[in-house]
C-alpha cells in the first residue's frame, strides 16, 4: 500500500504539469480566435497579439482559425499533433528548429509576412494544402519524415527548400511559386510530385536527388530552370512541361527512364555531360534553339536524342534512279488558323509539288456520344476528387473540358450536318526530288510547315522511277 501511494504521488506532479499546460493552451486559443464573423470579432479576442513560445513543450496544440500578429515557436516541441489550419499570422511566423512529433496541419494557413521553418522536423504527416505565403517561405534543411502535401499552396515571394529531406511522399500539385524557388541539394527519398506547378521566377533543383519517381508533368516554368547535377534514380517525367526560358540539366544523371514528351523550351536547353541509363523519350519536344547534348551519354555511348530521332525517322538508301518521299503519321491536335490560309494549303509554299493522300472515317453518332459521356464522367469524377476528398477548388482546365464536351454535344444534336459529323483520319504527304539531298531538304521544309500537326513518326522510303509512255 505504501509503495502504491508513493508511485501515485510521484506521478502527480507530471499530471498536474500536463493539466496546467493544456489549460494555458485552451485559454490562449480562446482569446486568439476572432470568432466566426470577421467583421464582428468576439469580445474575448486579443487583437495584435504577439506570442513567443520558444523552446516550449506543447501538447495537442491548436490555433485553428486563430489570428496572430507574430508567432514565435523556435525549438518548440509539438507532441501528439499540431493544428494551425486556416490560421493567419499577420506579422510573421517562426518555427526554426521546431519538432513536430505527430501530424502537423497547416492547411489554409496564411502567412502574411513570411514564414520560417529552417531545420524543423516533421515526424508525422504534414499538410500545407492551400496555404498562402505572402512573404518569403524558408524551409531550408527541413526534414519531412511522413507524407507531405503542398497542393494548391501559393508562394508569393521566394520559397527555399535547400537541403530539405523528404523521406515520405511529397506533393506540390497545382502549387504556385511567384518568386524564386530553391531546392538545391534537396533529397526526395520517395515520390516527388510537381504536376501542374507554376514556377514564375528562377527555379533551382541543382544537385537535388530523386530516389523515387519525379513527376513534373504539365508544369509551367516562366523563369530559368536548373537541374544541373541532379540525380534521378527512378522515373523522371516532364511530359507537356513548358519552359518559357532556358532549362539546364548539365551533368544530371537519369538512372531510370526519363520522359520529355511534348515539352516546349522557349530558349536554350542544356544537357551537356548528362547521363541517360534507361529509356529516354523526347517525342514531340520543341526546342526554340538547338539543344546542346555535348558530352551526353546513354549506356556509355554518345547520346543526342534530336539527331537520333531524325535517324530513326529518316531511313535512307543510296541507290541511284530512285525517288524518295517523306511519309507522316496520324495528325493530332488539329487547329485551323483563322487568319492564315488553311493548313492543307501550307504545302503551296514549297518550291516543289506535294502529293497528298488521306483516309477518312466517318464516326457513328452513338460511338461519339458514348465517348462524350465517358469524358464527361471522367471530368465529374476529377471535380469530385478535388472538392470532396481534398477540399480544393478544381482547376479551370476541367471546366473548359466540360464546356467543350457540352459544345460538341450541342453541335451533334443541332441538326446541321456540317457540325454533327465527326471523323477520324490519316494523312500522308510526300515530296520527291532528283537526288537524295534535294529530297531530304524538301522533306525538312515540309516537316517545318506541319511540325505542329504531324505525329512524330515519319520516314523516307524509296519509290520506283515513273515510266512515261
């Protein structure tokens, strides 16, 4: 009995300290919450409050929906979870060296004057969806152990993740970087998703490491982008990414497959001394200037995908007395100019005749209707995924897709034959010349005219000399 009483008394100060901490936290949360109506703040609300909890141990801490002038949590320890969802820090927030032992919730949080998380450790899942960083955001040397979401986050100024370590899955889908983005020496040990991200300023992934799949598909990069010295150990996917300025992969190592399909580069593209170990796809990539692959290798051999793609698509022979023609595959993404001449007349600009042949299939109405319904169901499912599962606003592209589906449906049911008919087709354009060199020159001019419309599949074939009777 005496032993039991002694053990109970020994625990009592700890329990009392825990109750005191929880009570103080509840008081702080109650007085920092302005109430449900922003225009009519709660009488108990403490406006323009600055809190300094440096080195504090916080238990199940919550400031959800609170309004704080300045929040300082340097080297603080958050046990059992931390909730800052929809909170607003008007004068800055500092979490340098903080330790989040459980989950950390910052979804919808607004940082009006900058946020610092330098060297912080997040041991559980971390949520920064829809967070807004009006000032600089500093996540240098941060360690994300669990899965991390920055979906829809907005970084108005510079964002720094240099030296960050992401052990779990990390996703930045639809995030916007308004200033420079720094990911130098960052390590992504699992999946890294940057799909549909907008990078406005200079973007640096210099010497970054991607151990899992790295996905940058449909990203938009307005400023210069640097992946020099980066290492990709899994699949690297850049499909349909737009680089309005220069992009550099100097000395990068792609140890898995890499896809650059449909990529657009508005300025220089530098792949000097880049190593490609797996499959590398550059199908449909458009370089505004010549891409530099000097010193690039694939499996120990010199590698230049631009020249390699040309050799693959243009298989020629040296027999005399033969004519050669360039044959294009199925056209995709047809867009008829409104002020220019129709696309089929572009061939009139060549100094030689062009032979055109086509195979056109009229599609059945029920086939098109079924396809439209499937597309609309897909759009609705994606909208529901954003709104219900992640509480995010669906992107405008989904609205445009839905509008286009309805527009086509209206055209097909309007009774006008010209609009109601849908077709699929294959087109073949051929040129010929007296010599192989002349034929290839005309073929290149033809490719330049129809580069946007033609599939990336084309070849030079031999055709017997016609006999005149």
